[in-house]
C-alpha cells in the first residue's frame, strides 16, 4: 500500500472514529464520513466496502495502533457475520482479566498484601482501560444500536468484573486485610466508576482534569 493511500485511510479511520463516538453506530452514515473528509461518498468506498467494514477497521485500529501495517489491499472487506462481535468479546475479556480477581483464586493465603494488593489491582484496571480507551468508548457508545453487543457488555462483561471485585473486597474484609465500609458491591462499583472516568472518559471530556496522566493515575 502506498504511503499516500495509507495516510488517506488513516484520515478516514480518524474521521469515522470521531463520528462513531459522537453519534453511535446506527446514526453514523457513510455520507457523514464523506462530508467530514470533504470527499464524495463513492470515494469512501474505495477504502472500505461498507459501514460494517469501517466500524470493524476503526475498532481494530483502536486496539492495535499498528494494525494498518497488516492491511494489504483495499477496499477493506466487510467482516463475516459475528466476526466483529467475536473480536470485541476477546478484547473485553482480555481487558478485564485480572489474575488477583480470578474466580478460582483463594482469597486467603500468604500472598495477601492488603492495600498494596488492591493498589496493584486498581493499577491493572486503570492501565488497560487507558490503553484501550478508544475501543471501550466505541463499544459503550454503540451498545444501544447493537442488541448482541449490549448483551455482551451489560449482561456478561461488566457484571462479571463487578462480581469478581465485590468478592475480592468481601474476602479481604473478612480476613481483616481491608476495611470495607458498607456494602462491598457499592465499594466495587465506586472503584470501577472512578477508574472508568479517569482512565477512559477523561480522554473525550471537553474539560478534563488539569493534571498530568501520571498524576491522575497515581491519585486514582
């Protein structure tokens, strides 16, 4: 792929990313993408076969910034049914897989380190949410347009992570290694919401906190 073609494809991905984040999957059209690029709609189809192909490409580029290097020919093809949903599932499961929260893990044991352990868990959640913030925002923005994605996000991934963190906090509280005020499930949700804002949502906040990324992570 020529450098000029790759540059134009990257511009298309960046424009589509902004539109998908602003309007969601359903309300974003190829005409909107063309308008943002100041080109005709047929010109967009030189790079991607369909809106489905464009959304899949936007997601993959958000997860793997070097993904374009693997694209050898254009237009980028429309994914087979369920392929994009499978990719999102794999990304979300990897992003939320924290060893210390695994269901099979025994909450008791010599490796318990109280606050230091909790700090490591929150740090891992923060780093992954920060790394994949664009992909996560795209998923979150599009769930209401895609029933299968909504079922995955709201029915599987988020409840499982909340349940794992709740169980962890409850177990450490019972061991006397952490003091959890009130209900562990509320504390778990508070942790996840704080991490979600500072690691993910701040990137698209028109008035983000006035502090360096390192400071924000350290405070969280």
